[in-house]
C-alpha cells in the first residue's frame, strides 16, 4: 500500500468495484468481497444480529461474512482493496 489512509484507499476500491462488470466476477469471489465489505464497514462483531438467513442467498452471504469475522475492519479493508485492485488489473480497467 502507498501512503494514503486506509479509509481513502478503501473508498477508492469500493468506487472502482462499481466499474467491474458483475458478471465477470465469479460468484464465490463476489461472496468473498461481500464478506470483507461487511466486516470492514459493520459496527457490530455479530453478523447474526442483522441477518436472517431465510433463503439460500442470504445464507451464503451470512456465511461469507462469518468466514472473515476474525479480521479487524482494517484487515478486511486491506484484503478488499487487494482483491479489487487485482480484478481491475485482470480486466484492464
């Protein structure tokens, strides 16, 4: 990472993520990104308080978040930034 603040880099990565065609990102990678984003931006450490896995999609999203709940918000932001930057490079964006 360069000298920019982690929050600024995270905000830039989130903006860049909107430029990546969703259909070009495998669903498992989308779930990883979802989990990292939720962990990075959540004000609670217990995702079960806000998710009710009534359907399969929500269950997968909840699982993705639970997989990264051991990360601090800054660690989740760092991982999210790395993945988005790699996706941007792979897609020549």
